[in-house]
C-alpha cells in the first residue's frame, strides 16, 4: 500500500485529496477483500464496461482538470462553498465514484451501462464510438446528481470513504443475498467460494449448541461486565490456548481480552499501536480483509512485503517469506518516510495455507525485535491444519519470546469452529499496557453475556472437541481438499498444496492473455457471470496477476456444482483465447 | 490527526490543583459506565464548554501510539473506581458489607421475568444461517422486527422501514459509528449538560470527536420553566461560542428521556430543537434508550419518531437499545434508525466491528415480537416495580430534606446535595463521593455528567429492595454525619445476620464504616 503522500501537509483537505489520488491510481490497494470476494456482475457486459470505465476515467480526469483550474467560487454559491472546502474534495469524490464503478457498484446505483456489443471488443465502429461517448456524457451527468445524494453534506470525508466502500460491496452483497445457492430452493443461485467460512460441520455445531448446558441464564450475563470480557470466559480462553497452542507455561487470563470478532481485535490493536498514517509490514499475498480492519476506523496502513511465486536462491518454496525481504521492505518504507510500527503475520497463512516453521517464526520475531517492531500474529486457522504431516507451531508455544512485550496473538472461533456469526475474537498479550488500552474498546466491541457463556461452554468441552469435532472436521476438510485438488490436477492448474486452512491458492495465469490484473478481473467477472464467486489475487495484494483463492470448505453438492461451473468458465476462456490468437496475426 | 494535546502548554490551564493529579479524581462513581471527564472547574457561570477528554493527559509509554496512550488513560481512569467496586461487591450472603452499587444505571428489578422469557423454547433455536456471516446491518428478520416494534412503541404515524434499521452491539457503538461517519477528527457535537458522561468516550475512542456542553442551570428563571431546562437560546449561544473558538459543530445529541435528569421533552420542545438543528444544518442524534422506562403514566412521553413531520429527516438519527428498557445491558443490543441511507450504509460498514451473535439476534427478534408478553406481563410489572423503588428512594430523600429532580422516567434521581458542600467546589463534591464509597455505597457525582454546578449526584434506584434499603441507609449515614468518626472495620463481616438487610427498618445495625481518610482498597 504505497500511498505516497505528496502533499505532506496535515490539513484535512490535502489529506483527503492525496488519499483519494492514491486510491485512484492504485485501485488495487483499496481495502476490499470482501468487496471483491462478493463482486457480482453481469458477465456479458463486463468487457464493454471495463472499456467504458477507462473512458469514463479519462472524462472524469478532464473534469477534474477543469475543476482545479477554475476558481471554485464561479461554480458555487457562497454558502455551498463552506461544504466544498476545496476542489480537491470534488476531485476526491469523482475519483471515488470511478473506483466504485470499477469495483462493481454500478448495478446498484441505477446507472445504465452501455449495451454490450456482440462482436469482438476492438471492433467498435465509429457509430458506436459516438454512442459510447454520448452515454459517457450521460453517465457523467448522472454522476453529478449522484454527488448530491452521495456526498450530500451528511457524511464526513472518512464517512464517505467508509460508505463508498460499503456501498460498492453492499450492492453486490444484496445481489448475492437475493440469489444464493440453495440445495433445494435455488440450485441456479450463486455459489460462494470466495468468503472464508467452514460450512462442513454445521451439523455438529448445531447439535452441540442446542444442548441444554448452553442455555444457562443468570443475572450477571444480562448486566454490564468487565470490559475485557467475562472473567469465566477469559479464564477458559487462557486454558484453551495453553492446551491447543502447547504453551510451555500456563497462560494468564489477565492477558486475555475478548472482543466482538478478530476484526475488532485487530482494529483495536492497530489503533493503540499506531497513530493514523503509520504502518504495519505485511507479507503479501495476505488476507485483504485485514487492510479494512486497519483502515476503516484506525487509518493505519499496511506496507506489503511482496513475495514471489518463483523459487529463488534465498527461498525453498514459492512465496517464501525471508528476513531479507522483511529488511528490504522496512528499508523501502523508511525511505518513503513511513513510520513502521509493527509486523503483521498470519499463521497458518491466508491465502497461501503455509505454516511457518519454528525457525522461521523465530527469525521473524528476532527481526522485529531488532527494529523495536510489534508483531501481531493472527492464528485464526490454527486448528484447521488438517494434514497430519504438517506441524503447526503457535507463537505461544515458544519457550521464550524474543520480545514478549511486543508480541500480540489473535485467535477466534470463526474459522476453526465455523461460527463466524458468533462474532468472537481474543487477544493474548503479555503487555499489560496494550491489554488495558485494547480493553477500552470493550464497550464498543463487546460481546453479549449470553454469547460469552455459550463460548465458554464450547471451549470447555475438551472431550467433544478432541473426540468429535476436530477429528470430524479434519477428515471432512481433507476430503473436500482432496476433491478440489484432484479436479485442479486434472485441469493441470498449478496450486499450492498445503494441509491447512479452508482454501487453495491456485494459478490461472494460463488463462490470461495478456497476463495482467485487468484480465484477472475479467476472468473473475466471468466466474461471477457463471454464478461462481472466487477471490482474485489482487484482493490479496499479490503482485503477480493470475492467482485465485478458492474456498473448499463447503458441502459436497455445492462444491461439485461449483467445480462444474469453474470448468465451464475456463473452457470458455480457453476458446476465446484461441480465437483471439487466431485473430491477432490476421490484423497485423 | 489524532489531536493529542500539547502537554506543556495545556497542563497549567487544565489542572485545577494538585488534587487533579491523583488517580481517583477521574473516577466518577459510575465506573461501569465509564462516566469520566477531566475538565477544569469553572469559576464563572459559563454557557458552554468544549470538552477535551484528553486534557491533562500525559503518557510515556514506549509500546503504545500516542492515541493508544490516551485510550489507555480512559481505561485506567475508569478502571480504578470500577476496581474499587468490583473488589468489594456487595453480596447478600458472601459479602454483606460490600459496596452497594447505586451508580450504574441498570435495571435489576425484572431479572425473574426476563430469565423466564429468555428460557422459553422459542429462544433456543440454532440453525446454520445464524452461525455464519450475517448481513452486517443485522439479520433481516431482526431488522424487520425492530421496525415493527419501534413503529408500535414510538407511535410512528407511518410504519417504519427495516431498510432504515442498523443493528449494533449496543448504543455505545451507535454513538461511536455515527461520530466517525458524520465528523472529521476534532469536530464536535453539541450536548446539553448534565449528560450521560460515557458518551464522551464513545465518540472519542475511534472517532476522536469532541462534545460541546450546553450548560443548563438548576435555577428556575421564570414561570413555566423548570430546573435544567434546555432552550433554543442556550443551544444558539453554545453553538455560537463553539464556532467563535473555531470548532466545527456537526450535530446535536439529545437524550430523551434525559439521563441523569429524568426529564422528558415535550413534542413542542422537541420540534424547536429539531428546527434549531435544521437552521444550522446540524445532525440530531436522539438517544431514546429509556423510552419504555417511563413509569409515570401522566408524563406523556413522545418519541421523536412519533412526530408527524420531522424538520430534517435526513439529519435525524434515532437510537434505542434493550439495555435499559429490558434490563439487559450485558446483552449488547442497540439499534440505529435513520432515513438517511448514506448514514445507514456507512454505519453498517463499521458493523464488522460491532456485530452481534446470530443466536442473540434471533433471541432479540423473538423478544420484540412477543407483544403480549411485553404489554401484559413485562411492562406493567416493570413499571410497578420501578415506581415502588422510586417512591422509596424519593421518600428517603424527602426525609433528609434533600431536593431532587425526578419526573417519572429512567432509573435514577438527580439529587441536590449542595447543602453538604460548604464551599460548593468540585473538590468537595469528589470528597463527598469518596465518603460514600468509603461507606460502601457507590453513587455518581455531577461532574461525571459535566454538570457545571458542584453538588449534584445521581442515585440509581432500580435495584432490589434489600440492596436499595441498605444503600440508602449508608447514604443517610454519610449525610447525617454519623460517619465522621472513624470506626474500626468490622471484625468479621460474615458473621452478620443474614436476614438483617431484608428489613429496611434496621438502619442502626448497618455495618460500621471505614474512616474517611483510610485508603480504599
């Protein structure tokens, strides 16, 4: 996320302006994993739409140039100028709109997209060109109306950012929500292999949560509690982590803070560790949802440490993180004037499925210590390591942490227990200051007492977890993984074969021509057109186009159907590439 | 971006005296609600005050960011008062000489009814959809139920829309999210003071938004007026004052029924305030979290949603929760109702931080749907119990000759203890509060509500009779000055007769107190 702040001034409009520019020039760094996860669109019009958008961006750029060269008072009555502090704001807005459109929000905004033409893309004749530009004018015109509704003087700049983000996602989400796959009721609906949820064990979980011990009620559960979380739950979390993370010493409940989801924990941590504009180093590709986690409330930036798929001298496997790369990224960030406060690690990694070895982990922690960096380590998938030959080592299992006061671990039940709807996340940190500061958010990110009780019962039931839940979950994950990877092998699609997580990271470069992020997005839309949701690599800030993440933790039936659709799209894509190849030489 | 005060320049102007550097000064009785503030004492009558919760703060943490240091300070300052209470919580059996909490605004009168209802089989459904990521605005079934519920109980002229509802984990979160999406860093909301002080923290933590107090007077200035009456003139003056200091005010917060005054705005007043806001293009956030806790029928409460026509519907945002009206502050269910889709969408985007378990969402929908139980069982019983508790505490205060405000809404009485402060200073107010705590009764002092007159206290009465009686005995002891003499702590607390507290007449047997100067542990 290398948003260079060319205007280093601290005043608000300048900030807003530079940020917006950063966003438009590099729309890839928008905090929008789920956005892209769920982008739904009409596949047939996408090709056209992409072109339209490029034109539109040009038009908007022209508009902006006009705006910035004209004195603002000519355009607006005086009282309105109060709200339009600077033309920069308008510019920021327009750029946002363009980004929005590009990210797929168009359908919900009631804008009419140009009709798709039937011929190949570069066949647009002069007449169509004229029509296109007319439609563009119309679009721009509508946009100016939109601005009234959209900026509407109601939201703050950050509110607009937040809203823009949600709006784009939200419209897609609505489309998806309205047309979800259902085994009996809607077999033609969208199959979502984009959002990381484990749906394989809902039967076990439903049964366990329905047992009578879950329904206990006492007055303390309905009243304000300790902001760090109910003491009984924090004690249970400490016991649970001691056991499953194989901690050498018993973990202390005083070091535990529970909040409504790992997103909240991460956001709170980012807020108390970094000031706005400061940054965390993050090896990429990585789970893009965290960009949002750090960005929406706390305005903390993530500086990517780009990893390569190719195996080079320093690495033994694709996308391997090395201390050299960390050093280099830190240096680059420092040269850019970025204050880096910490390092964010995900282990098991999302989307790679990699598990860090004990030695690597130690090296990363030592690196962080050398530079007084905090390490936030997200172990959200620690119990979703389904391959017995893979040994996961939690950071809490280490005999001695290089810098315990700067090491903060996050875990939650969303992935490992497949209950993302519970909204539970926990922080474990030895640093009392950090724990206290994060606890201040207990009010804003608190968990219902009733939910805390259920979670406590769940985590307590070691017998059920060890004998029923984990074995079943792992064998189902393994089966689903085997099914998917066999399909990929049959299609000769390269992928990372790891034994953890709920996803497969695969390379569809073969199907992109040229191999660009634009083509990646088009392929993504093609999947959407066939009612299949996958996540393109761009949302993980992957620097190489062509990678996709596929979630395999779904029931066999939807999974099978999804792979059928997957196959159809790739076949179609292949056909088109061949046609294109044939046509290209003809043109020359 | 995060406005960290410049410590050197700020310090002299914000420290009223050496006392303010002590830890306990910011522990305003209401530890649980985090009602804390640290403002300089006002010597001259002021019309408004710009809140700066971070003034006087200093941090030298090597691990936290500057804003992290401030955030931790919020925790520390609230934590000490909270800790005192929680280390020595009253329990009828286990710790009968522990601290009685008349400080936290919670309704503990109806747990029996609630626990029965929440244990019925319709509440216990578990299904996969409830376990997975929901719509961030809240499950549709719940938003629909909230819309129906509010339409009915707020008496809205037209049915309210589920599309305008956003569900969050409590009203604190609604304040936080609204502050963030409506204001830039450092901008402000107007709020009539005294007010529920925790809002200071809610809007500050993530949003870094400030509150500008519109100070109200206890004195009645003319016919047809009442103490602490809010008027449009006062709003205008506070707004002008803030503007003259270069502070951008983006909205107005109204709490109705008011906390801590227990006041209710008439429809005409409400209309005037809304018109004022419209004139200045201010958002209005109306916190109606006590709307069903109006236990005096004659009061005639009107929700803002009942108005025939809102002056500025796009800038009017209503919040409600089950915390107070259903005595479930620990359930963390709050909701925003706004016709402004941009605001709703922006708030919904922040809901990934403020989500509520699907299972609890199901329970809330079932609860709100059960109109029979609410109307025929819960509300009548709750109101009767509130009324009885209120009558008792009001009687006690009258017997002590203490003036107080209470208009038949909310869980608290706003009591005028100015006669116990010889000099009328906030230091004395704190000392009195401290003496209450030393005598094992936790109340909230006026400073925690940004009241500009020292000597006002909030007493929460919505607790079980035996605790309430004991609490009031202790209050009486402190005020009657019996406690001035330090006594030995009880030799063995557990030997006290267990049934003693059930009889409110047994005042003389109340537990011995700690001496005034003994540190509270």
